[in-house]
C-alpha cells in the first residue's frame, strides 16, 4: 500500500489525502467500500494496517460490516451524507447494526429494491449530496422507489439517457468533482455537471480501467484508489476530487 502526501502551494500536511490500497490483493477497492462526508462503509476483511490508513485519509467514522453477508458493500449500497440505501435482502442483524451505528448522525437507513435489479444499488445510482442520477429506463417502473430514494438521500433523482445502464459504475464522485468513463458523451457529462453540481473530467484507474467506481473510495476529505493505478491516474484523480478551486 502506498501513502501519498499532496501539499498545497502555501502549506504542507503530514496527513496524506490519498492512499493506494487493495482489498486482500484485489485492486478493485471501490467494490468493498463507500464514503460520504459524514461516514464510510467498508466490507469485512481489510487488513488492520490498511483499515487504519483508510480511516485516517477519509477523516470520517468508518463502519465495517457485511451486506447480505458479503463484503462487496460498494456494489450493494448507495449513500450520501443524508442517508444509506441498502438492498431489500440485507440481513436483519446487518440492518440493526447500521441503524445503531448511524443513529447519532440522524442518517436514514432504508431498504430498497428495483424491479429486475434486486441488489446492486451502488452500480445503479450515481449520487452525492447535491443530486442523484439513474438511467432513465429505470424510473418508469420504479416510481415508488424513486420517491423513497429522494426522501432518504434528500436530493432530486434525475434520469439520464445513456448507452450505459449501470450509471454508478461509470464514475467516482464526491461533492467537488467526478472522474468519469472516457467514452461518456459531452451530453452525458453536461448532465452530470448540472445534476451533481461538480466539475467533471474523463479518466481511468488501475492501469486503464474505465469503470472508475470500481477503483475508488472517495469523499471531500480524502481518496482511496486502487493499488494498480499509475502515477498519472492518481494525480488526475487527486486533481478532480480534492484540488481546491
């Protein structure tokens, strides 16, 4: 695991804002975690040293758990600073742990299921504290679910017309920027800018992987990026997610 210290023009910090990490040898780090500006959720199984460094970089309370008895929480859940959406099949003990852990923060935890897409919420939703995007084809048959998402996350859900169905896999996003799949059109990028209210750049992670979400866990304070990412990929991610305007 690499610790990377980025510094501003006027001051230096000993606390890294970016680390490169893996999950038990997998550099698809985003599949095993999700971060907001209020909390982060990580799957069970991270090495103790990696877990400690992730906590230091993200600078928010970290909950380690399983979802549906699986560690792939980044695929199965979607969240922002207001709420956490989990699959309907989530075990009752897992639900209770999440609600207890987040009770003091007044963060809502709600089960949800889309018709024909039962559990991979992290793959379907692209969300931050300002908005939420989902493929427009999923809105028509899931109107009640869309209302629930808006209530829990306290943002508007907007449909996007895209050749890609699973919008959540195509970008890493926080409240500052979005790093997106290099084949997204300018029209799709404009929608992301307008709905999520962030700057947007195209890029890759993990030596050319275009599915950005699979390789990042990010909030407005720090970035965890897949261990296979090149120096250029890391710097580009830092610039879009964390660089001050």
